[in-house]
C-alpha cells in the first residue's frame, strides 16, 4: 500500500515569480527541540531522521510537512543557506 502524495499547488496557480518549497519540521524525542529542513523523497510523519538532535543527540522524528509559496529569488537564497 502506498501513501498518497502531498498535495501541491498547481503550476497554473503559482505566479511567474513564485516557487513552492516543501519543508519538514523535525522534533527531538528526548528534549522536544525543533528544527526545519527541506523535504526529501520518502519523508513521512513520524519517520526517524538520519541525523541526531544537535542539542542532546536524541532521535529526531518528522512532526510536520508543509509547503510554502515564496518568491523565486528567496527560494534560491533559502536553498543555498541549508
């Protein structure tokens, strides 16, 4: 059984100077700290992340997946900062 795809904003609804980026919020199981990163294929809610928590070394789990519409220039700058 496969999981449904994340709904996406169709290209016709995006303006020319906009881009959709998908973000993942990770939460540490031990200290409950949060951090965000770009979505990777295969991510799903409650999936354990490969990297440990920066603060305590605990296991990070995917808590939330969301999309954000940003100007194309901002999307490029955000990608480069990660």
